[in-house]
């Protein structure tokens, strides 16, 4: 795709921000309920309750809307990972490890249909540089967390764990799993076994 992938302008006033949020939420609802083939700028404007002219003030193409949804979800994942692994929370290493796994599961299974649609869009939209930057940021954060927890070879361990968790969680999503607690228990067995943390945790 060669269509513009960035908003025309950033909303500064509260009303403008609310309009952009409505447009993005409408597009996400269409993706989930109707599929990508039904998503057009006219349909998004209709569902968002705005005029097509207003939509075009902020987004030049439907691809720009989709790319922005993907960016927002990625940013939320990164923020959740940062919160889970933050220092000074009073939680120990294993408690924060559990929160890290929960964040990864929530990103995939919180809105599973939308998550699958966004993964498909990731393969269509030319966002490779942004994708690589996100992966690097996640690995850096997880490696730093593991290093502070005394894990040997934290960079290598971060790569292994992120890849293993993504594979497990993505497979669960594709299989239609909805039991996040059961997936959490399986994921924690994987993580604890890899890190040699002993007995599994209950939830």
C-alpha cells in the first residue's frame, strides 16, 4: 500500500480529540463486526457520527485510520509492559513477572477479533520500521527487568521469552480461547520453567 499512513494533523482541543477518538473507535467496531472489506471512510464517518469532511480533516485515507489504530494498540501494550516491570512498586520479581504475562495475554485476548484483524493489517501496511522499533523497545524493557531480577544472559532470555509467549498467546487466540486465567497458568508454567523458578504459581 502507498496511501498516506499518518493523520493530517494532531488534535489539540478536547473536542477535536474526542472526534478523533470517535473515528478510531468506529473503525475498530467495523473491523470487529463487519470486517476489513466493509471498512471505508464513508462507513467510518457514518458509525462515528461525523461528516466525511470532518473525517478527512484528520485522516487522508482509511489506511491512515487503520495505521493509527494499530499504533494506539501497540503503544498501550508497551505502556502496560512498562507498568508491569516498573521499579518502586513494592512488588517482588515474580509478582511483576506475573503482571508482565497478564499484560501480554490481555493485549491478545482482551479483544481477540480486533487483535487478529490488527495482526493481518500489520502484514499489509508498510509499517516495518515502526514494527521493528516496537519489538526493540519491548525486548529492551523485558531484558532490563530480567537483568534487575538476576537472570543470566538477560538479552537472550528476553528474546526467548517474548518469542515463546507470543507464540503461545497467538496460538490460543487463533484457536478461539477465551479463558484468560487458564492461559495465564500455562504461560506461567512456561516462563517459570524457562527461568528455573521452581514450582508453578496459582492465580
